[in-house]
């Protein structure tokens, strides 16, 4: 998605990201918070970053090649 009219950086909506939907958030300068057009989530920058870190746990081993399945089961 293009970044025109958004905040400092492109942040993903944490609620949409949990459902594997890549939705960018918009920034409201008056309220100093980010909001999602799809699911009506709102939050400040710290809240968005913290929730996105929690969601990233789902993908933490995405680039690891797992070859020893016996060790993983323990």
C-alpha cells in the first residue's frame, strides 16, 4: 500500500495482522493515535508496537530450517 497521508511509518493494524490481513493504519494528528479503517482499532504508537510484537511471535521461526524433529518435540 502507498504511504500517502499516513503517519511517520507504515504500521500494521495488530488486530488485522492476527487474522493474516496486511492492513496499514492511518495517523490522526489531532488525537495523536493510529486507527484502522477496516476493524476500527485505535491506539497510540507504543500500543501498536507492543501488540505487533506479540503477533510476530507467530512468525518467529518462519525462516529457520528445521531438520531435527526429535529435538523439537522435547
